[in-house]
C-alpha cells in the first residue's frame, strides 16, 4: 500500500474537479463535509437505467458509475469561499485498467484473486493524501501487483504534473 501527500492541493483539486483526468475511474463512494455532510454511493441503482441506457453508457459490466458522471455534483458541493472540513473519494479501477496494469508490469496473475484495485483521495486538517490498495479474494504469495499499482499511481500523478511526497 502506498500513501502520498499532495504538495499543491489547489492544483490537484483543479485536476480532480475541472478536468476529465479522473472521469474514467469508477466512484465507489464519496463523502464531502462542508456546512453539511454529504455521502454519495457510486453504486448504480437497479432500475434507474434501462438495459439500453447501460449499453449506451458502456456500463453493462460495471456495478459503479464513472466519476465523470457525478463530478459536477461533487464540484457543486465543494466550490465556495470556504474550504471543506474534509472529503474522501474512493475510486475503483475498472477490469480493463487492472488488466493493463498487470500486463505493463509483466505479471501473470489470476484475475479472480482480485476483488478490487482502488485509490482513495482524502482531505482533512489541511492535508490531502492519496493512498492505494488491493482487496484480494484469496491469499497471494507475493505482492508484485501491489507494487505495480503503486507505480501506476505515481506515474499517473506525474503525468498530471501533480507534485507529491511518499508518506512513511
């Protein structure tokens, strides 16, 4: 598991809320605390979309909504003159993303062993951290996939010109 402290919160928030760079990640949940506490469950409610809607939105195989579909709501909750008390976004990587990370790292890994690969963006006490993690279905003898996810996250933030320091 990797934990990163974001050096420039304003830059990170601009990318998170005003660009499309995080739109393709799945939002498992978000909690935003301003003058009220708001919890968003990213699970797609059964019956809201028709099968045709799901196919058109490429959501047939997803249990969670892409962040891009809820980003404007998050922006509206956070924007204003006052800094939020706190927030937490839990992003899941899609199956395709997981496969690309494994392929790029040259890892031969049973996909059924992985439940989720995620990263969490948390802000509290004036500090913004990004952590990653993997939940496994079974015991794994090595942590090559964890290291590959760590590298993916650091490389991704670097491509976005987001400055960070590893937290020990």
